[in-house]
C-alpha cells in the first residue's frame, strides 16, 4: 500500500498543528488558509500563533522588509545624557 503525501493539504497540516506537530509544513502559501481553519474551529491559540508566524519580521535577505521604521535604539531619544 502506497503512503499518501498530505504535506500540502491544509486540512492535514491543520490536524497536525492541533497535535503539536507539522510546524515545518506552514509556509506563505498556506498560512492564511490555516488561520481561517483555526478561526472556524475556534482554536484561538493556534490562530494567534499562525498570525504571529505570518507577521513581517524578516530582514531583507529572508523576504519582504518589515513595515516598521527602525529606531535609533531603545529609549535613546527620551533619555537625558
């Protein structure tokens, strides 16, 4: 019997995520489908984790740049020297 490859099926990935597995299967192509599945299922923690995963936190080498303007450093603008 041949094993079925479900690594791209959002339903299969979602079931794996609910079990605490399959994090490596989440990618830019399926993250919004997985968020929708978590929302429909009422799984708020998994939905939040997926939203955090898709947030733009990469540097220019990893993909799109963050939308936040860089600061000069933590609290340097407000500290009196």
